[in-house]
């Protein structure tokens, strides 16, 4: 019951501020700018991480499975990339038709597609370790920061309520008595204000340092695309210059005795 009453009181206070019927203690401009920077970074960090994960794992079911696995503190499952799956399919098809030129081309391509898939798998692993994981770890710390900010908001509302009661006092004695509550509320608010400032400044500095993970992501992609390009060029050369190119497929001759019959 007390929790529900507290929630309703909080909502009435916020509603009163929006309607202009209650006084609001304003944060200083520097503190507000700090809050805005941290909020913007948290929003865009979440967006960027989700988009990078979309590139690394297009399958939404697998992404959800990985999300749950991470929440449980377990290692993500190692899966074949789609390029590796293509390579395996080509190798199987090529093995089944190995006596033909078509089958030989499939075997060559399958080998290289598989190797490009392995390079892609390495890129996915490195991108997760060097970019996604650090951002996820940072996001996990946002909860503690938000708790401090909610506490500050609650104390600000307490302070504003105390000030409003003083203004509504009908006698000097009543006003003097209520001012002691203002002093207590102000002290608690100021202490929490500094705590919030410290954690926000720490988060803001850490956010600025996250740029190193963007640099890591660049390097991971460059390494992957370089390896993939080299493998693709080599694959193309091998396929175009395969020994069986232009040769007619081997056909079984009919038995001469059967012809005579």
C-alpha cells in the first residue's frame, strides 16, 4: 500500500509540474548538458549495436537465441555462416558429379566458398569481441546510473514539496517549522546531486573512449574484406582455368556384344 501511495504521489507531483501548478527545482545547465550527452550516447550505442548484430547474424531467431544465451552468461553457439553453408553444399554437389566438368567447377568453388566463409566467421567473432561485447557491457552499467538519477528525481520532488508547503504556511511559526524540512530535503538533494554528477561524468568519459572500438571494427572489416577479395580472385582464376574446362563428359560405351544381339 505504501509503495502504491508513493507512486501516486510521485505521479501527482510530476503532473503538477507539467501543468505549472508546482514549483520545480531546476538542474544547472552544465548538469543538464551532461545528462543529455549520456542519454544520446546510450540511445545511439544501442542502435549501433543492434545494427552491427544484424549484419553479423541476419537470422532473427539466432539473434534472439544469442541474446538469451548472453543473459544467462553462457558462450554463444558456433554456427556455420551462410557462405560456409554454400561452400559445403557446392562440395557435396561437386562430389556427386565429380566425373563432369560441372562437378569439378563446383568442387573448386565449394572449397573457396568454404574458406571465405571461415574468414567471415573469424570476422564475426572478432567484431563481437571488439565491438558488440564492449557496448553490451557498457549498456549493462546504465541501470545503476539510471537508479541514481531516479533517486535524484525523487529527492527533487521532496524538496519542491517542502518548499511549496513553506509558501502555503499561514503563520510565521508554521513557516519556521516547515523550513527545517526544506533544509533537510535540500541537504539530501545536494548530496545525491553530486553523486549523480560523478557517475555521469565517469560515464561520459568512458563513452568518449568507446571510439577505440569503432577503430577496431574498421580494422576487423578491412582484414576480412581483404582476405575475402584475395580468395575470390584466386577462386575465379582457378575456375576459369580448371583442367577439365571444355572437355566432354566421360560416357560409358555400350557393350559391342549387346549391339550384335
